[in-house]
């Protein structure tokens, strides 16, 4: 694993944890399952796609936090 991949993995884990933290109590199990599914589907994305997905994920996270 090179440095770029290590950084992307760290960013992805941070993003995943943030989504889990903000899961609404009334739909927590479904929320966590959906987040996990989305991350699993993109697990083997190449570096460029992974960086794009991570950036989009953080933008979406900001929007979701505004609604909570």
C-alpha cells in the first residue's frame, strides 16, 4: 500500500465513522446497512474514483448534518 492509498483508506474510514455517528435512532439499523453497502460496492475503486467518491461523500455528509 502506497502513501496515497493509505491516506484514502484513512479518509474513507473517517467518512464511514461519521455516517455511522449521525445515524438517526429510529432507522439506525437500516441506515448502517445502507452505508455499509455503499462502501462495500466501492471497496475496490481505483485511486482516482476513490478520491472522487470520498470528496462527494464528505459533501453529502455536510448536507445530511444540516438536516439533523
